[in-house]
C-alpha cells in the first residue's frame, strides 16, 4: 500500500485533481498531461475522500458540541455566533467538488468496459458518498450539470430531494453492476482499493449501508413515501457493513503523508503540535454523557479523552476564564504528553499512520436499529442492533492501530455500562416505553459513538431528529454557543452558506437569500 502514497501524488499531478479545486476548473495548459488511469486515480480519489471527511468533521464537531474553544485563543468570529458569511466553511464545497472530479474521471473512462465494472461501481458508490455530504450541508447543489468542464461552466442547481432519490438509484445500480460482472475478467482492484482491498462483497455492504443512511435521513421529509417504498423493497441479500469502513493508502511518518486527522489535531511528522489540538477542548455538554450528568461511562471516557472525565471542558463562546488545553497532548489522544514521540494508542487518535474511518460499524448498527423501529427489520431487531451498535463503539475505541482489540471484551463492557446506568433508557433500549424514547436512545448512542470521529454525521442527525436533546442556555444542557445570534429556539444554525465563488462565477444559478438560521435542508424536520 505504501506505493500508493507516491501514486496519489502522481495522479493528482497528472490530472490536476486537487481537492481544493472547483468543479468548473478546466485545464487549459497544453503542456500539462491530462490523462491517467483508474488504477492510479482511484487510490488518489479515496485518499482525498478521507481528507474530505476530516474537513467535514471539523465543521460538524464545532457545531454539535464535540469541541469548543480553549482558553488563550481568540478570533473565533462566526464559530461563536453562527452568523456565517459566504467566505466561511468554503472547504466543505471545494473539497467535495475537487474529489468528485476524480470519481467522474473513473466513471467516464470505464463506462461500457466489461472488464472494469468494479472500478466503475466503486467510483459510483463513492460519488454518492460525497454527494450526500454535500447535500447535507448545502441542500440544492449542481448535480446533473456538474463536473462537465467546458460543457457546463455555469451548472444549474438540482433539487436536493431529487438528488437524494438519484443517489439511491446510483447505489442500486452499483450493486447490480457488481453482481452482474464477470469476476474472472475484471481488472484487479485489489491494490487500488485502499478501503476494502478489492473485496466487492464488502463494497456491496457499504453501498447498502450508505443507502440506508440516505433513506433514513430523508424519512421525515417530502420523500417519506419514497423512503417507505424503498425500505419496504430493500434487497438485503448482500447485507450491511460488518466492520468499520476505513481508508489508508499506506500512511507514513513523512510530511503530507500522515493520517490527516492525526496531523490536524495532534502533530506533524516532525512532532510539532497542531494548532487545532491546542485551540479546542470538549464541551461540558458532551461530557455529561460520560461523567454522570446524563450517563455514566468512565470506560469510553478514558478511551476518548486524555484525563478521562476530568479533561478540561468549556461551553462554546465562553471567554470568561475558559479552561486551557492540556499540556503536551490534545484532549483526544490518550497515549501520553510527548508530541515528538507520540506512541500509538487506543481511542480516537491511534497514531500517525492510523486508518481513517469513513463509516463506522456502530453507525451501521444504529441505522439498522432505527429501520427496525420504523417497522423495517432489514437485519435483526431494533434492540439487537442497538446493543450491537454500543458494542461496536466500545470495540472501535479499544482497537489498536492494527485493528486488534487484544484482551479487551467489548461485550462485557456493554454489560457493565448498562449496570452503571441502571434504569436509564438511553443506555438500555428495553427500558424505553415510547417510540420517541426509543429513537432518542438510538440517536443519543450514535452521538456518543461518533464523538470526535464523524462530527458531520452527528450534526446532521441532530438537525434531523433533535437528539441528543438540548434545552436552555446552561453549558450542561445545550451545546449551543453562549454568543449565538441564531433566531431559533435551540439557538443553533441549520446550514452553511454557498461560497462567494458561486455568486461570482455562477450568479444565475446560485440560490439567493440563504439564511443560516432559517434555510433548512429538505430533510430537517427539527
């Protein structure tokens, strides 16, 4: 896999497929090579997806209470107020559209080739993954006219709900294509596939899980009938994720070649601590799911935070003597306080060369639990999947950098967790007495499982369901900023704004009048 670090740099250079480029960029340099092969482009595209997930996590984690301002830093601006402008969070837009060009290249170059069906299907699945992230933050976006270069310099914006429907169709097509392919004649994807190593059975499971996420996200929207029809006819023969979906091109301890999450929050390859790791600490709200405020969970706290439940915490926006970050380590690394040596560890930041999680098994199980709650038992009962989700959360945190849990016993940890929270339905699904409580338990446990791993998914789920519950203004009852300018009852935003570049280069199509407090994404029923 290490050779793909170099291959990624090569293919990005050949194609100009930088994650920072816009979907309308065109290569006009006749002296620059403009062709590559799917074998080189696929690992590049997937590694950029891993980086993009970190970009989306950064925003989501700030907004959903996973991380807040530490003492000693200023200039927070709209992170505190939520009154976003078109010049902020633009990386959410540019990173995805840059990545989508990679996948579109693969789709175009392999279309109709019976020997490259697997490349085509993987690109189709990952394109759907990217577009869901994009729609969940922006709503209507360029879709049918996007990624066409000179053919469409000012692409129209498609309806977000219509895009969601087509993403389901695209995932169905990818699964059907894999099943219909002649495995004996396929170009090998074993090495280029830096997520599943060419295991197409796992790709079908990933596609099914992503499809389930899309359907449930839209379940209380204008697509309710579409969702129920597709859940009712869901073909479960290929199954759902049975392991964490993670990406690694063969990360190494070299500048620009470490895991992006590690480099963002811990240190660079020379051992210099990261700015993000110094500037942020957990919210007092999120700690209530560990320190007894809402739930008692000292085991996962110790696996998530340096100093466990005693980690410094704050409320977003509070600058009145806020706690400073820990010395020598970011809050989310439990391996010690030496930035330079930084041994591999359990927990979230496992090491410089850790695989980047893309979709957790815990999330997959909570999706299945919610589907069963809604009357669609696609793979097991709601309670069985709920317990499996909590178990998978413990398991992920207990894995070392090589994926081994050693002598850890996640199932026993869940038993102890329920005992420590006796009588609380948020920890024991069987104690919930209404569907509202059951859904709250599922989404709250998902919030815990995604803590500082996929902030963007937790933020979307909160906007969709209103869980975990927030109220008032106290630091332990809400993750909303104390300096919020939101007009909503929960004092939170509902979206980011389209970047200035869209109003400059595509003014006839970029939606006008977008408000961060009132312009909800179509599935936002909260």
